[in-house]
């Protein structure tokens, strides 16, 4: 009887942390069990099961003085164990990237010009089928407008990438 009581006590002691799990709150991509912090940040209570959170690595602290050194931002761009590339090889890669982006920009601008011409400022040319079916014309006009918007966004994105590469 003593051994059974001892075994039950040990089992209860081992299970107690599982029973005593605090309430968990989700704050975007973060989790906390601090109710005051959760209320302050407007977090939501996680229900329906236990949550296991594995801490990731923390980023390096910023240098004293508040501003990051220029070399620190470059070091953060690539991991410390990344292979080093010779400066001439890197310049060649950058030139290739620039040439590819410029080619993509020409294609995107050409496509945008074609779409704008077909869209005709919201009044595209009607086909024979669309003369009998006005709804088809309205739908095609809306699709063309969306395509022009996407093409404009593509051109703007490629120009941003070219700007990041510099001259």
C-alpha cells in the first residue's frame, strides 16, 4: 500500500506542470502568458490545446549610440558562414543581374504599352460577339483594366530593383 501511494504521489508530481499551464495569448506571431502584457497589446486567448513555443535565435544588439554602423548592415545581409566572392566576380554578377532586369523592364514596358493600346482609356474596341452580349464587353473591359494595373505594378517593381542595384 505504501508503494502504491508513493507511486501515485510521484505520478501526480510529474503531471502537475501539465495541469498548471497558464493561459496563452497570441499577439500576431508572438505568444505570451503574461495577461497584463496581452491585454495591453490586444492579444487573443489561445484555446483548444496546449501551445509549444520554441525560441529562435535573437538578433545581435544594436551598437551603443542608437545608429547602426554601415558595415553592420552589410554583415546582416549575408550569414557569417556564407562563402566570400571576389570583387571582380561580384561586379560581373551585378552586371548580369542589371542586364537581366533591363531586359525584363523592356518586355514589361512593351506589354504595358500593348495593354494600354487595347484598353483604349476604358473603351476597348468591341468585337462582333460583344455587340450582341454587352456583359461580355463589360467583363473584358474590367479584365483589361486589371491587367493594365498589374503591368504597371510590374514595371514599377522592376524599376525599384534596378534602383537598388545602383548605377
